[in-house]
C-alpha cells in the first residue's frame, strides 16, 4: 500500500515536468509571432498547430522522424522552433540539421505523415519549403549565441520582461 501512494506522487511530479515543458515550448513559439524583430524580418507570422508540438512519421516504416517543439509560418517561410531552458552548443548545431530534415519532409510529403494529422497537409497546401531554424531559451551563454550565428540559427530569448529575437548582426559584433 505505501508504494501506491509513492507511485501516485511520482506520476504527479512527472506530469508537472511534462506540463512545464509543454508550457515553455508553447510560450516561446507564441512569442515568435509577437516579436517585432521576427516580424520585421519575416512579415506577418502565424503559429502552426496553435504553437504546440508536432511529430512527423515515415509512412514506409511508421517510425518517428522528427518531433518539433513549435512552428511559425508566413506565406513562404517556416520557422522551426526548438525550446531549451538552457540551450547548449550541441543544441545550436543540431537545430540546423533538424531544419534540413523538415525541409526534406516538405519536399516529399507523400512519404510522411504528422500528428496532428492536419499539420503536414496544411504546410504543403501553403507551399512552404523554406525552413529556418530557431533556438529558444532562457539562459543563453554568449558562446551559444555565437554558435547559433555560425550555424544560421535564429535566437529567441528573454530579456527579463519579454521574449526577444536577437538580431544576428548584433550577435556577430558582440553587442
């Protein structure tokens, strides 16, 4: 009997971690749409799947190919958002590869599916093939921001009161 209570408490803790992670992913993806820097660079933006995560599957073997934390689109560009509390150098470099994977999925959509099922058809219907990687987080080390620039990954972080995109040219100059 004591283990039943312990199992319930562990389930509550696990659920809290999942809910918190999903909340961070959703908030950061929604912030991209409101960010003046992102709108200045990409124009009018809208969230895909209400800013929640999407999973892509290979229809040939049913295996998961890619899970994305969030996506934001305009008429021709898809911003692929990966959210980490404290982004690392590995996260910066991996995000570029994830964007290439999603671009490959969009170039051959008949071989793939998504969960929710309507996300991939929506992207294809809108003719989106240009995928840009975004790394979002709270605690960006300067070295991680620099790695993002080198890898062509956009940075979305908090300034303490709001979420802001770091213009790539400012990171390059070290401002």
